[in-house]
C-alpha cells in the first residue's frame, strides 16, 4: 500500500484561521492572514473546531496518491461523497498480470490461503483468455475480483477528512481502509497540525459502545 500526500492548500492552518476570524472582523482575510502567527492560528482553530464551527476548515484541501489497494477498499472510499476521486480504469488498463490484495485472515490460514491463491490465478487466467479471444478489457474485467489492486487520486477538504478519520480510523472500520486512513492522518497532521489536532476515532464519544475495542480498554 502506498499513501502519499501530493498537494494541499498552502498554509492551511493560517488560511482557515483567517477565514474564521474574518467572520467577526472589519478586516478581510487577506489582511488577517498576513498578521497571524502559527500559535494564534492554532488557538483560533482549537476554539473554532471545539465550538462545532467546522465550515471554516473547508477552505483547506488535501490531495492524496493512493495505490496498491484493493477494489474492495475503493468501493468503501467513494462512499465519502464530499470528495473528488480519479481512479485507474479497468476499461483502458489491461491487467495481464495477477496483482491483488490478500487479507491477513486468509494469509494466516494455510488451507484458506492456498484456495485463495489458486482462485486468483484462475480468475486472471480467464481474464487473459477472454482478452486473447478479442473481448474488450471493459467486458473481460467482469471476472476480476474485489481483491484486484488499483490506484486512485483523492482530494478532500479538511472538514470531510476529519469526518473520514472519525469513521475509518476506528477499529470498527474494515482493516485495509483503516490502515490507509491512519497513514493519511499521519501525513495531514504534519501539513496542518492545528486543523487535525485531535482528529481520529471518537473513542470518548463512541458511536457503538458495545463493539469490542482494544483502544477503549486502554
């Protein structure tokens, strides 16, 4: 799995803090941002976010390059509708060589893993034979599984990212997208430490307190 933050709004903390201050100031955000220190931006955002006024952090956008993940993951990812996605196309990219994700639960079971690997070889064998018979890649791809790897470019604003991290960093989330979410969170915290201070699963206000969770036990 490769997860890389490739672009984001310059000075995201100061930009969003200036937007927040601009709502209650005679000065515009251009004047405000020029006078903001890192510490003042941090203080403003902490107060604003804790008060529930999250609209101001929509002014910061973050773009990720993600690859080596399964189609099962991206099917979940695109459910986050306030985002932009550009995914590698199975219509135009021929997937001649088997490339897929193996879940740890299967990989750790010798018998199950043997069946899994054999099936993947069979699936790609059928795919390649269909292509050789002149079937278009867009139709041949119907035999490929959710495990097939893919690449996707994702852009979200900070408000949606915080919501994404609440849901997908949680142990209730599926293991692969959870792994990706934590890597994304680690990187945006470096780019915008004030905006993403405290971001992650809402353990103190768990949406499912009956779910068995090692983090909550700690």
